[in-house]
């Protein structure tokens, strides 16, 4: 009986203990669930405070528990490093702070805009609600956004409220040498130190696809994301034309940056790249503020201004012509011959001129840099009132004597002249530096020349010619004229293997047979090679979209018939297109109509099996992109036709055209976006026409010209396109890729009620 009583007592105690523990566990779980719900409300409320839509919020009821505000717990470091190793510290050990609730061995925390949970005695932590870190594609340029909420100060209690203290834009910002778009090859490094570091690592992996690294001893997690375009193709030029191009009559090209277009000629950018010849010809002073690159020859007449490099190809002896008031502000280079003429006006080259072939004419010209001629200057070339402020390098013969069909009248070289072949000079040529020749002979025909002459061959100073300086030759020097000292009693010496006419030498004569070298012709520069991108045709992409959208479209989300109609369906009320993919037979917008693409949360893709004709206003709303895939032509030929996008971000309106089709932008239309119509191996590129009455393009054009770009038409290149792959291809591997980075920190501070 006693034993039975003891067993009953023992069992009763066990039931009480186990049952009590289970009840306590259930109570803790219930409390934690309630706290989790309260913290999610706090998360939403603090997001409102961070955005500025609310001024102050309170911690929701936590029941019997209390909230601890710990402003010194957790930190984040973000650094951008470019391919050269230059760092931009975006945030450096920025305290994140946290709000925590503890129940038993479980801890719930709000940190950085997310909610995390952790069990005591372990390093493991879990994500309850992820911070609002966004990684998304915006027109082919993936964007990583980190809007961080930072908790300041410390406090404990049930009645705690938070108010916004301030918000800072951490990237991009003026104090950082790097900016958006992130340069190719850069690395973005993000490190979080936190008791919940493993949960942060889970967030980074889910958002970016990158595998983070962990330092468990320091409670740290790091993720690195490399900037890679994923393709060699990016939209680097304002104009990318696959055949010969002409720009006339006050047309112009410049660029703008991330803030959107401001004013005409604001930025020096906007390259013109042509697979063929380039002609810029106008009395209206067309201005190109980027580079001009062409695989063929060039023609620049009247008053063109080119602010970037001019890089021309062409076959040997294919002649590039420059005439009148043409002005080139950067290096000018051509693989062929060069002819420069005046009348009226005089060409000016602000930098070096590099010619792969011959100079066939040069008149009324100023070159403020060096002149490099890979060929030569023959005796039938007209040289008239030319100034070269630098040196002259000639790979062949320079015949400066007036004994052929050409004329010689005032060539001033303020530096040295160096040739790799024979050299002849006369009184109309003024060399203020040295005369250097690796050829067989230097011949001084007439005039007085205050210069030293060095030759690997012979030197002949003809009767009536005077050299004020020293003459040094590896061969024979014949002095039928005079070699005299300078006004400062220097020079006048002749050093050679053999000297004839010694009596005409005022200084010393040395027949020791000198070794002559270092004549400078080795510094002769080769012309730059024109680099013309080869873009992939959009044809296959358009066909693929047509096949996909024909069986899977979102046409039910909008009034498709209004978009396809030629009538005034989109006025006075605008037609609205929400996110989705659409299959249309045509797309029309009449004058006075408005079409709103509501690209707020997702991109919009439209396949048009026919013509796109927009004469009204198109608004691209939100932050995502619109992509039009058309099998027909694209036309904006009315002054009321306009594409409107916040900050003129051209990558957010992409128009893809099949090879052989046509695009027209004319009569004052205002296009913001990219017209993309390269050809294929068997089909020519789309023809693009940009003309008439202040037609404006903000973005870029890829195709071939329908006719001259003329009559005050202006193209403003969006510099952000330089990081955009036009076909939105992913990198070859599965790693993340960031084109744009946006980081903000919003500080909120607790106040006890």
C-alpha cells in the first residue's frame, strides 16, 4: 500500500511538472505570435515614417512584454570599387540599431527595415519579414535599391514612439567619385554585422542570387555583386548607323546625364558611329558634341563643330575633305588622304591631326597640335597660310619646294619637322624648331631658316639659301648658300662625313662622320582605328514575342480596340495600359490624344503586328520600362507627338524594329527612348528618318539613315544608355549584375510617452 501511494504521488508530480512546462511553452508561443504581429505592424508604420507620409508612430501593444530600443546594435558597410581599384565608401560601419522583444529563449527584432527571429544558444536566425531591398531590371540595367531604416538612441518600455530625424542619399552623391550607371567591372560589397547576420545573408541571397560569405566569429555576413553588362553590346552612341550618313542644316548632337535633359549643348557627349562615309555639311553650324567615327571617308564643309574625336577609316588614298569654317576640338585622324581648304572661312584643328595617307592640299588652316602624315607631301600639293603650333612628322617625302604644280605660301611650324624620307624647304616655309630627316637628302632651296638640321643622309644648301644654326649629317653636306651663326653667336657649325663649300660656313667644320639618330620620326602616330559596334538584329526577339503573346496576353486589362483605332478614342480621357504583355494588330494615337503606360510595379511589353503611328502624347509612368516590338513601321510625324518619361530616362521606352522597315521622326516630334533596328546577315537595317522643324530625340538611334539628319533636328544622347544591353540579355553565368545602385538611410529616434 505504501509503495502504491508513492507511485501515485510520483506520477502526479510528473504530470504537474510536464503539464506546467507545456502550458508555459504554449503561453510563450502565444506571446511570441502576438509580438510578431505587433512587430509587423511596427514595420509597416516605420516604413510610413521613413517615407515621410507619417510623422510619428508608436510600438503596438506587446501585452505583458516590453520593447527594447538599442541604437548601438548592428552595423552595415557598403563599398563600390571600380575596376581600377578606386573605392567609394557608401556607408562605413553605419549603425543599424534595432527594436527587440524577448520571450524566454526567443528574441524578435526589427532591424534595417526587416523583422528577424533568433533562439538563444544558437547562431541561427530566421527572416520573419525581409527588409525592402529591391533588385529589379529597369530597361536592361538591373537596379539594386537599399532604403535602410536606422534606429537611433536607447530606451525600454511599453509606451515607445518613433519620429523621423532625417534622411540621407548615400549613393549616388557628389562626394563619391563613382556614379550611376555603375562602371563595368566594378564590385559592390555589402557587409552586415548583427546577431541576425545569418538571416541577413538569406535576404541577400534571395534578393541578388549571390551566395554570401559568413564570418561566424564576428557575426558578419558579406555579399559581393559585380557590375557586368552581360553582353559586349551596349548603347554607347547617339547614332549608330550601318550605312553612309549625312548631317546638315543646323542639326546637332549632344548628351545629358542622370538628372535628365537640361539645355542644348549642356554636355559634351553623344557619339556618331557610321559603318560607311560621314558627311557634315551645312551653313547652319551643326554641332557634334561627341565623337565622329566612320569606317569610310569624311566630308566636313561650311561650319561644322566636332567637339569629340574624329576617327575615319577609308581605303588608302581615299580622300577626306575639310573646308571652310570647320572646327575640330579633339584629335582628328583618318586612314586615307586629307585635303583641307578654305573659302570662305578657315578650318581649325584644336588638337593633333593624324593622316594615314598623303596630305593632298592644305590652305588657310591652323593646327594647334601636331601634324602626323604617314604618307607624304608631294611637290604638287598646295600649301597656303598654314600654321602648325606643334611638331610635324612625315613618314614619306616632304617636298616643300615650289618646283612642281603646287604652290607654297607661308607654312609656319612652331615645333620640329621630322621626316622618314627626303625633305625640301624654301623661303615660304618657316620652321621654328629643328629639321630632322632619316631620308637620303635634305634640300634647302631658298630663304633664311633659323633651325638646326640633322640628317641621316646628305644636306644640300642651295645658292641663295641660308641656315642660321648647326647642320649635322651622316653623309655629305654641300653648302652653296650660307651656314651662319645666330644673333647670340651660337650655331653656324657643320658636322658631316664630307663637307663641300666650307668657305660658306661661318662656324666650325667637322668631317668626323657623326652618327645621327633620335630624329623623332619614330614618334609618327598611326591613325586610330574606327570601332563600329555590330548589334544583333531584333528580328528573332520580335518573332519570339509574337509567338508567345499570341497565346498568352493581357489584352483584357485594357481597351485594345482603342489602341488599334485611327479615331479619337484616347481623348479627352487618356487610354491607360497597366503592366502586362499585349498583342496588337496596330498602335495608333491621334493628335490631342494621350496614352498612359502605367509601368509602376512591372514592365509593359507590346507586340504590334503592324504599324505604330503616334501623333499624340505618350506618358511612361512609374519606374519600370515599356518595350514595343513592331513588325511594321514606326512613325511620329506631328508636332504634338511626344514621349514623356521622368528624368528623360530613355531606356524605359524601347522600340524594336525588324530589318528593312522604316522609322520617321519629323515635323517637331519629341521622341524619348531608343529606336533599335539593326540589320542581319541577309537583311539591311531599318531606315530611320529624322528631319524638320526642331524634331527632338532624347535617347539613341540604331539603324541606317533614310535621308539626311537635317533642318534643326537635334539628338540628345542619354549617357545612362552606356550600361544598357539593348536586348536585355543576362550575364553568361547566374551571378547578379547591378547597373544602378541607390542607397538611402532614414534615421528614426524613439521618444518615451
